[in-house]
């Protein structure tokens, strides 16, 4: 295996040298691969970096792999003969007009006329990838790819076959120097802001929550170096219980720099060394996903606490935006669909990193066959479906919906195959029914109302995506691709299933006397417990009449006898429901109290869970471990979305902000101002008690304040007087 990898690497180096002279003419070429393969491979590399107290800790769900052999093809017409340069990640063969050429050429001359090129690439280690650069022949997403060409040969030696062909995938690997497998996030060196010597160790403080690779400079001597990381001072100093650590050995008389191979999340670092081991200084390489600040969302207001909350939320999102959107940077460091669902929405109002959204959606889905729910969690599967339609609404990226739709079909086939006789989702032995982490008794057995509401929305997303593809057919679809008639049939089928399930929600779970959805059915008996979870999602998804929405707000959402939500995860949806009911002023105070409470406890990024009734080190504990809680968790950044969507009030109405609305709300503030990023630029909103000003770089908008409306034209300032 090592020899094979060495040969592959030498092949890559040789190819790179040959193509150096052609760099001037490769500006139109990009590396291509089979859709989803790169994300599956990159996700495996990322998810398996988790450690617990020095032990490797892989994900406990199925991990797929890339297709090891992929064929890429392109038909074209040349007016003049052309020489193309070829680079691959993997061993390959090439056919010109069906004729197999000798060896693995680095260059190929293609004569004038009509031709077809076929490359078949094998790579067990990394996804097969292709780079072809010529004057007019360049690899891009117009090339076709298949992992199953299904060729058979008859008795005369004539080849026949067919397969499922899709458009190749690409990203921004546009140079021969940037093959996909070499992708890494960016780094910059950070130094501790403070240090102190304790009894037998050194404690370093980097000033705030961070993520990266620790570096010990000028290390000398023979012995052990034990490193204990902490999101808190207490964790770093508790060598017996801290969540992450590194144990090293060194033997050098010449001072050397040591950089840890695996990244860690921390603010504090405690280092213990044998007496014969010394080091001159400590630093870290901060690792981050770059973003364009000029194209990012912003928010400011007259309340400094709200401003600090927004800034801390943005920093939390930036820390958890990596190769993918992840949950937390310390403990799990995995890609979870429920966490990602919220990250997508916050991202649309912060960085508008659509590449990361696509990568994460692909990675979560993996490959066929489907053998379990996404992350093994039923509700996380349902969120995944909705995330695709949401993505389309914010981006108008039709090609991605078309690419992922076949995977939606097989995933939904799995889901429907596990529903009960009433067509409802019911947890089976190997399903994880999550909902939320709760501090009160709440079983998750049987048929939960919450899960049916999410399933109903997932079916709606299937129907909507099928209708989008039905109404936007490909002029020349690849062989074996889904036809328009199938999209039309799916739109109708899933629409009917969604309607049928919706029609059962109230008759099955509604308690008219208490004006609320009840919790679940178990063994044919209703569980009359009432929680906020199904009721607030019914409000958000529009599954209640206006009268019922108003009564549910009083009977459940504002009822002090209903158990409180203590995770930012579900507070996201709780406060969204309140915003939809026009209660922005109350939400603003909740943000001050809840997220401001974390800041008062010293948070520099937002946490996985916060209970104001906890004190001291109680805030650090979770899962029965004294430092099990993540103090930097993506779902903790909820105010980014809430302030952008419901305070600045910006929402797409047609895909990609072709049309949008702006419904700003001060929420009790004196003034607000901010930018919402879009694919065409920004939508800028400023509101005071007397006036609203909107400026947009594109799209057609409608400004709505109370019963007043005004059209928003691109590149023009729109003003509306609220009161004189």
C-alpha cells in the first residue's frame, strides 16, 4: 500500500512539473470529481480527528467512501487541432473517440473535428479527480461523470452499455497546484495573552476561546511533556478530568520546535514537563475558514450589550465554520444535521458561505444504500430535507437541487419505509429520537407529535424541490438522469403525503381544552404531556390557524407552567416562534437575559447549554462529566439569525432574493442598522423610531412597516417615514 501511494505521489509530481509551462493557458480549467465524493472523503478525514483524553474517537454512524473508479467524459467539436495537458489524482486511462490510448499521457493532441474524450480514473486513497487544460478543452461542470458505465461486450467484440451520468462536481481548485486532496484551512500564529506558573506546571491563557495547533518553541531535553487543554481555567488545571490532552516525549539536546499534529479547542493550556525538559515559548497556529468581511452581514444598535451578543455570536459561527459546519469545536467536532440546520440559517445572515452549505449537506447525506437516519437521528433526517429547499430559496442554485434530488428520493424512501400504519414516523430500535436535551422528565418513545410535524415539513420540501425541477427541465439531460415526468409525479405524490399527514395532526394530538398539541402516542394511548417543542414548530411551519396560533402562545409558549427550554438549540426555534407572532420586543429582552447571561459568566463564545439557575463550575458540566459541556457551540449563535431575519427583517420571497421583503422591527431599541448578504451583494437596513432607510445591490424588494408598504429598487435608496 505504501509503495502504491508513493507511485501515485511521484506521478502527481511529474504531472505538476510537466504542466508548469502550461499555467498561462489553464485559467478556464478546474479540477473535477464525482458529485459528493469529495465531501464524503473530506468529512471522513475531518470527523475522525476527534479525541477524548488522547484516545481517537470516530463517529458512531456509518461512514461511506468515495467511488474508487470514476469515468469522466466530454463530447466537443474543434475548429483547429489542440494540445491538452492532463493531470489526475489517481491512475488513469484515456480514450479518444472510443480508442484506448497507450499509457497515462501528460499531454494529448486532439485533431480538428467532432470528438469524445473518456477518462477512467482509479484512486483508493482520495477521490478520483481530473484536470484537463487546453485552449478550448477544459474540465468544468459540463463534463459528465459516472461510477458505473455498465459496459458489456458482444461476441464480435463490440462494446455496449449505459449508465447513470451526472454533471461533474468542482469547487475552486482552478490551478494544477491545488488538487482537491491538498485542501487545508488557513492558519495564522497567535500568542498567549497571559501566563502564570503554578506548583509544577505553566498555565497559559489565549484570552478567548480558540481553535488550532499548539506549538512549543525551543524544546530541549529528554522526558515527557503533558499538555492539558481547557475551555475554562478549571478544566485546564484538572489533569484528571479535562476533556482533551496530549502526552509527548522528547529527546533532543538541540532546541527544536514542536507543532502538535491534531488541532484542539481551548482558551487555557496547562503544560507539565519532566524536570530535564524545557521550552522557550508557547504559541499556536489559529486555524480558520477565510471570509470576505466586506461581503459579510453586520448588525449594530444603540444597545452595547446586544452589539456584544451579535459579535460573540459571529465569532462562535466563525469558529464552528470549518471544512463543514460543525457542532462544537472541543468535544464532538462532528458534522451533525440538527446543528448544521441552524448554522445554514445563521450563515445566510452572516457570511453567506454557500460553498460550506453545499459541502455540509452532501457530507451528511453520504451515499446509497441508506441504512440509518442521518447521524442515526430521526429528526436530523427531517431537518436535512428542509435545508435543501431553504438553500434554494436563499441562493436559486438549481444545479445543486438537481444534483442532490436523487439522494433525497432514496432517503425519503427509507423514511417512508419505517412509518407505521397511520403513515407516521415512529422510532424503531436503532433510531435515536433526539428532540433536545431537557432538564425535565420527557420520554421519547412511540409516536411523537414533534416528529410528525418535522416529517410533514420534510414531505413538503420533497414536493417543492420536485416541482422546482419539473418547472426547470434540462435541455439535454445526461443519460440515465431523472426525467421531467418523474419530477412531476414526485411533486404530486409527496404533496399528497404531506397533506394526508397534516390532516391527521390535530385529530391525533390536539387537546381542545388546553389548546395545545400533546406529546405522543405510546401503545395506543395518548401521552397528555405538553411541551413547547411541537407547538412552536406548528407556529413556525404555519400548521395552525391564526386563532390557534394566538391561543397556543398563551396556553404554551408564554405559560410559566410549561417546562422551560435551557439549550440555545431549541431557544432558536422558541424565539423564532415569538418573532413570527410579532413579539420582537420580548425576544430582544430574552436575548439580553439568556445570551447576555453567558457573557456575564465570562463567555467568549456561546455555549451548548445555559441554565441561568446554575452557578460557578455547574456551567461547565454536562453528560455526567465536570467539563463535558461545549463552550463554543454552533447552535449557541442564534441571535445572528434572529436579529437579521426578524429585526432587520430581511427574507427572500423568490429564490435567490429575486424578490424579497424587509419587515424591520426595533424590538424596543432606539435604532438598528445592518447588512444582509446575498448572492448579488448586500441589503442595507437602517431604522430609527421615525424612519426606515433601505439600500439594496439587487433584486426587487418590498419594505413593509405596519400597514405601510414601499417598493425597493436596486441601487436606489428607499425611505419611509414612520411617524412625524
